[in-house]
């Protein structure tokens, strides 16, 4: 089983295709309480194998992110998180490495300040590179291969010409892997999909229609879910505001919510007509890598 637990819904950047960055997230902002986090992990531990430590927000804005990683490792979990890299210091980098984080994704959607900040509004390109360097050095100093450091590049119209340069940057920074990812576009956003159709998840030039037909199924609903910082048990990461939440883990056990009426009814609605669920209209059931 795989779960995502949200350390915080707060972020320092203003990415226009993100409800947090665009300041459109309807649910409250905050950070997860460590005691509640521990209780959640204990409930999941007998079935959980994979833990994503992010949903919305910048996870490393949680002041005790190192402890969050360390506690997850005590349950022998494969752990992953995604960061914009602005809060990595040598101290935090060491905490993450010592805490045995398995996979660390850095969002780097440009090869210079201008292209990077076109989407990562308010971001500092040089600061992100430094963050990557801190983690690579900590891994070297501690003689470990983990976390696997991934540089992730979201492709838009403004940066698609930078693919050769981002590949070179990945080599220069000595990351373990470069992932070229199709960008999710929203009706409130301002970004344009790439002109190269192979680099877009959309069939049209403005990013409104997915290439692939929506089928009345979703494998994620039978092996994973998400829990927000304040305990809302939501069906997946596309439920940004936890509008389809099955309940709250502060009030009920995860087992009760997983097999509860709201959960079962939601799964039935996918079998009946998944296209009627707004959040599912923009979900390709996985991502395409190039």
C-alpha cells in the first residue's frame, strides 16, 4: 500500500498552475502535528510500503521535517518527497540523509533565473542549485547512495527548447536521475503547453483536453490515498481541497474510513462515470516520462 501524508500546505512560491501558489486552496494552511503524524504511521505500518511526504505545499517548510523523515524510516518504508529546494541547508541536507529518505525530487523547470522563475514565481535558481549540491555533498560525506536525487523538469512552451541544457545541468550537478515530466494545466492557470505534442499530456494547443480517453476505473483507489496536514483522508493527490474526503483521521481510524460508506460510494462513482468527477478530468492516471 502507498500513502501520501502532507507535512504542510504552506509554500513560499507562487506557481500559477498550483492552487497553493495561486492562493486558491480552499482548505486551511498549516503544518502537521508530529504526535498525530506518529499515530497515523502506526495505524498504517502493518500495510504500508511506500510513503510520499508531500501533497500540497513545500514540505521542508515544516520546522521538523528531519524528524518526519527519521520516524518514517523506523517503519522500514520507502520514502519520497518533492521540494522546490529553497530550504535546503547543509544541516537539513544531513538530517535527510541520516534519516534515510529514499527519494528526493527537486523541481527545476529552467536552466537560468529567467526561465526558472517564469513558472516558479518568487524562486531563486542559484539557491535551488545550492540545495542540490548540499544533498549531494552530504551523501558523499556519509558514504551513502540515498536519497536518490532526482531533478524534475516540467515542460511548458517557454522552456521546451531547454531540454539539452537541462540534461547538461543534471550531469553538472551529479544528480542520480533527470525526469522530464508533462505539466498539469488548470483552468485558473496562465501557462501554455509545449508545442511538441510528445512533451504535452494534452491533445489541444491550450491544454484543456487530455490525449487519452477517461475510463471508468482508477487503480489508485485500491492501493493508495492521501492524508492532509490536518487529518483529512482524501482519495488521491488530485483532490487538492479534500472535497471528496472520506472523513478525518483525528476522529476515526484509517481502517474505518477506508472501508466506510463515503469511500465505497466514491469508488462506485468512478465505475459509473469517472468523467463526472471534476478532478478526474485532468488526471492521466500516471505521468509520462521522456
